[in-house]
């Protein structure tokens, strides 16, 4: 059993294992049907699928606008959102969410939308000139159609996507969110290089973000969601074309330099601003329009994609931080409501417009989560996320039994037909992990799995950690355990707003772990009973109120192990 700071290469002939140079390794995701999830992630996916099938009036919200086009459609902001919604539906079906009912729903809804396609290839809600977001919606229609062709062989969907893509090229469409990815998917599925060439020549996808900024006056690179979507498309372009230039890499490198710094909140998400709330913001205020759900979804997506280029375990650490806190925190516990923003120092508001970007991006990303659990390495398997799940391949079966992130133990039962290297991500927050009793430092831990059945027991001790606040939260602490952030629910603890503002964590006293969270001794000055036991519950709780508090012993906390001032130079400048 060996601990590696980098990823193990396939064994050289007759020489055992050796280590690949960091950064030259590539992860490859498994086919979706190879992975079956249980546990909390599957529960959240099921809730999302249940809402799609039984709690949304799809006809009223989406379909009627395409059947009866108008000059000024009755949709918020001129954006129908149906392309995003259908992309989520196809992904749900691929992963078996909703069973046969979701499959029928997918097939019927795609077919009826294709029936509305005009002779010129347009699928739109506008009877006259298109609105600004029309091609944004069409981008995700193309993605849904191509995805259905890729996984279900739906030739009619591919032809509809090609006609719509040709329509957009014919009218010389400008760049908009999702179009780059849509055109790259079309190029890959059809072999028609006009679409990838359009990305290069018109969308200028192989150029720097400065060039992109001058093309997108509405959002631009000040807008976090736009930035991440562009970086994701550049990663996809690199994969499709094999192009790898400093211009293509620069945006993603700067993205993660920012993310691994004060631009990210403790919940893992980023973006803020007093009025707009979708901008780069390193103030750490955490109030109001902070932590856009679109940003959380796209940061998850981009982190998983970047793992395929840079085998950096911190990307996995980031993924689980966002997932269990900001992302799940954007969904109500019954799955019926969602938040546009996820502030970390106040509750946040529920969002009513089901057709808009954040609800649909939450749905789309929810059904991509299984794709980030396991990755194929050269001759082996890497486990990126710990969750109840099964991976089935022609040569290996791996089953995880765990209640992570609540539990600190993971049991992996592996059946193998041949020897292969198994690589486990040891989270950066865990300094005392063990694999079958062997100490494992943060990073990648690799071991050789022999043919037959093997049981591997991973232990990730989860002490309660006091995390120092930065910027606006300087002098305050937040509580974490494992990848989970904890917060105070005002109503549950019977606190009034006055007491909430005065609440101070007495960190001279021990923290007590209970089945509901972390019970903490707190002080409330100027009260008849100044000492009070307060329960900190998971940040993803829909009734959370506040995360950061003053502490009796100031300066006793620790820096967040994930977010540092900057990435090490070798990770930022690789390949230059």
C-alpha cells in the first residue's frame, strides 16, 4: 500500500508501479450507466425528479409559449428556460431517476418541441424578432437533443439540433451562455466541423477572456457565471480539438486562482454584490445577493471537468464543499423550492420563477452528480467522492457503503478480474486519515487491488473545526466538521433577533456532537440567562440563519484548509 502525492501510472512491464508527473495525468469519467448512487445524493436527485414529474405545470410554464408564439411572450425576462429544463430531464432519464415515467416524459416532451420547429430551423417563443435570450434558450435545446441522440440513439433529435444550429449560423448568431458548448456537442456528434470552427472564428473561443469580455457587454468577465461557463467551454474545446495554448488555459487558471482565495465563501460558492449579486466579490459580507445557484452549479461542473486535465485533489475537495453546502443549501428539504442566492450570514429568499436560470441549473447539475464520483485512470479507478454507490465495469465492481458526509467511515467492497491501481482522494481537511489502518495524508492515496474480492476500509476522522473568518468576517469563527459547514437556526434555538446579534461562541467549552448537529455553549451578554446551549445544524438546512459568530477566545481558530491566498505557482502556470 503506497501513498502518492501524484497519480500512479499503469505498471511498467516487469517493474511494478511508478508515479506519473503531476499534471500529466488525465482522469476519464465513466459512462453514466456504470454508476448507481444511493445515500443523500440519490435522495436529492429523487426529490428533484419527483418535482419535475408531479409538481410542475410544464404545459403552463414552458410548452404553451412555443405552441403559440408572440411578439412579447409572457416569460420572465424574455427567457423561456425550456432548453435547460429538457436538458435536465434527459440527464435524469440517463441516470434512471423517475424510471419509466421519466423516460416517457422525456420522449414525449422532446418530440412535441421538435414538432414546433419552423422550416428555417428555429424553435422559439417569438413570432417576430428574437429576444436577447432566445439563442441562450436554443443553446440548451441543442444540448438536450444531442444528449438524447448520444444516449438513446434519437436520430430525429440530432437532426432537429442540426437544423437549429444551422439556423443560428445562418443568422450569424452572437455568443451567448451555453452556445459554445452546444456547438461543440454538435460538432462531436455529427462530425460537422463548421460548428467547432464557428466557436473558434466567431465566438473566439480559443482567445483570452479579455477578448470575450469585449464581445459580451451584458455580462462579461465581471459576471461569475459567465466566466465559468466560458472556461468550461474552453476545456471542452481543448478536449475536442487537442488544442492547448496559453490563451486557452489562462482563463481557467485565473478562475481557480480566484476560487481558492477570498472570492469563495465558506459554503464553497462565490459571487456577490449589493444589487446584482452575480459579480466577483471578495468582501465576505455574505448577506443578500450572495452565492448565486448558477455559480454553484457551474463551479461544480467546471471543477469536475478540470479534474480531467489536472489531477489536483483540491478540485475534489472544492467539489464536495460546494455540493454539501451551497448546492444542497439552494434546495428545500422537500425538494419543492429553490433559492437564487445562498447567503451564508442570513437565511436567503426562496425563488418563485421556475423557468429561470437558477432553478433549471440546479436541476441540470443535480443529475450530473453521479459523473463526478468515480474516474478512470490508466488501468485503474480513482474515487473522488464518498457516497453510497456502486460502480460496475466489465472488469471491476466497486461498492461503497457509507453515511458520509455525516459518518467518518467508508467501506469499499471490490471485485476484480485483474490487478489494478485504486486511488482514493484524502480530503485536505483530514490530517489523520487511515486506509486499512495505514496513515494517509491529504492528497491521492493509491493501492494495488488484487484479483478476487477485496474490502478496503477508509477512516476520515471528523473533529469539529473552528474556521477563522476573513475580510468582513475577521474576528469571527464558523464551525465545520468534515466537508460540512454548520450554522445556527434562530427559530429552532428559540433566539430572538436581539439575542442572535449578541450571540458569542464560548470556545473555552467543548463542542458536543449530537445526531442533529453540534451543541455549543454560547454567551448572550446583557441577558438574564447569559449562558445558553445552542445547536449548530448543517448549512444546507433550509432554515439556517447565520454562520459566523464572535468567539470568547479570539484567534484560536484555524485557516480554512481549502481556500488559500493563491494556488501554488506550479499549478497556476503549468505548461507555460
